[in-house]
């Protein structure tokens, strides 16, 4: 399968998480999109597409789901959900599904842990 679009398919895993599992897309049921649906499935199953997982996308794209794209910070926050200096995504809790309510804080998103990437690097270089 030509898998160049796979990363875009994966980035939109957050849509059903925040908008509800009942997001209706034409590709889901319309027979006219059967070939596209099969192509998308082949792309998603390709071994090269297994570098990220569903939960990783959900956690990293929380700010984007709230309208703060390109690393911008939502009001009241100090750390982006995209941050590589925050704890690893696998150590963070799943964000709240209600993207329209009060936004989660840095602490609620697990972005303020003491063991950030830059602190781990300092620990490795300090004798």
C-alpha cells in the first residue's frame, strides 16, 4: 500500500475520542468509498505505520483538539501537550474527553512530573 497518508489518518484518531464514537464519515458505509476504505486499512496495517499508537496521538493532540495548534498553549497552561520536555506520553493519564468544558491543567495532563526528558539528560551527564 502507498502509505504516505497514514500519518494523517493516525492524527485524526483523536476525532472520535473527543467528538464521540458516532462520528459519521462517508468512508464508513458508502459503497462508493469501498476501495478507499480498503486502501486506508492496508496503510494502517503496514509495519511502517506501527511507530505510534492510538493513546499516544490522543495525549499529544489534546491541545490541538481544543483549538491550540502548532504548539500554542491554551489559556492558563504553561506546557504544551506536544512537549518533548514533559514526561513521556506513556506516563501521562488520558486527557478528559470533554474538550468543550473547562480545559485540563498541566498537572491533570501529567505534564509537570519531575522526571522530564531534560532532567533525565542532566542526571545522565552529572557525575
